[in-house]
C-alpha cells in the first residue's frame, strides 16, 4: 500500500507530461502547416502569357473612344482587352469608389472607360469626377446621384494630394484610379502613391510613340508649369505623357503590374491581387505593346496620328537602340518637338534613355 500511494503522483505527472507533449506536437504541426501555406502563397507564380496564342481571349467589345485616333472604321473598333467593368466585378472591391481624373468624354461621358462601372454596378459605387472642361456635353450622361461628384479642378502634381485627395476625403484604399491628362501622368501617379493611396486598379494612358524598352517622360516643374508654349495637353505631336516602360518602371516600384495594353490605354493592378485571383498578365512590356498597340485593328488606320506614331522617331530608335550614344542622338531628334518656355525661351526638359 505504501508503494502504491508513492507511485500515483509519479504516474499522474507522467500523464500530464504526455498530454503536454501531444499538445506541443499538435501546435508545432499546425504552425508548420501554416508556414508551408504561407510560403506557398508567397511563391505562387503569377500567370503570364508569352505569345498571343497563349493569351486568354476575352469577349469582344467596341471601344468607341479609340475611333478618335483617325479614320478607323467602326468594325475595327472591337477589342478583346479587359474592360474595367469586368475587372471590378472580378476583384470584389474593398471600397467601391472611382477617382476619375480627366472625366470629360464624348456622348455625355459614355465613351469614358469608367462609365459602365457607374451605370452597371449597384448604386453604392461612388465616384469623384474631375476635369477642368466645364462643357456639360461631356458629362451629362454620368449618373446623377449623391455619391457621384463632379468638380472642374485643374490637376497638378504638387497639389493633387492636398487639393483633391484630402479635400474630398478620399480613402487611402479604393477601387479604381483613372488618369487621363495627356501630360504629366507619371509625376501625378508618383505623388498619389507616395502619399500612401492604393487603388486596386490603375487605368491610364501612355505615349505609344516610344516603344519598350525606351523610357521617355517630360520633367515636371511646378514653378514653370504654365510657361510652356504649347502646353503639353494641347500638343499635337509626340511630346507628352510617359512611355510604357517609364510607366511600368514607376508603378512596379509600388508593386503594381501591367495587365493590359489596349491601344494607348493601359491597366495596372496590385501584384498581390493579380496573384491571388490568377489574373493573366503579359510576360514583358514589349510583348504587351506589340499585341495591344501595334497589333490593334485600328493601328494601320491611325499611323498618321502624330500622337500615336512618328516615323522619324521610330527610325531613330531602331537605328540607335543598342548604341551608347542613344540618348544623345534621340535628343537631337526630340528637341524640335519640345515646347518653349515663354519666360526663359528654353526647351521643356525631358528624360529619354533605355
């Protein structure tokens, strides 16, 4: 009897220790599985396409905005690119909101790529529409509801955060940023993203005169923004906006990847969103440019549009692309197209390199 009572506490301790070991093993195993899944998520590859044949074809739609490039027949305006409305419905927006900078569009706004978002999705989708043009003919078709606001502000890089985003209490997280200003897109985008704003989708335009891997962009300066003749947004020529590679390089630094090139329109989406939803993307800017711009059904009809194609610049790029004097040579070609400062008579500064 003495030995029995002496051993009982020992056996109890052994049981407790055994249960503890089992519990620790279960916890460790659960942690191991969690880490494996986490690593798998981190290293889940993004789906890419290398050739047009590998690209997932989407339903055709007519983009009438592209008809303004030149004498492109109506039957050539069809595109199999992602539409914004399809992407928005695909991603399940966190904050259903659109910031449309450059909202003026023909047919009362119906030709704007964001128009279907505000008319097809339920009325909870809010928007701030911005454009300095005050002619109602460009806005009359937009829905008239309390969560859609139209303002006729000018957009400048140094004031976009305080005078627009903060003034109108825009959430740091929202669904779509559409930017169409034909001038300093890269500078405006950089200031928005540096301020911590993170739209899930960015829709903007690029300057297709400069193909990948050429980096071209006008240098913005707030003290000289009104000095140029002509202003960048009124130029009928190749000196405006940023090239596709310049745009991709900037947005990649904020973890956005190129999803679509649809003529001169481009769509970028947050990388993690692309990966988690399995959205297919082009493997390079060059592949996307060749398919979405050069291969666009309207391109052959619009080659005479000086904002889309310039034969002199095209020849210069092809002849010196891999040479050490590329930048120097291209500046001799581009300088005649650069606006002149009314005050200093100097050329508008810009970046051009590969």
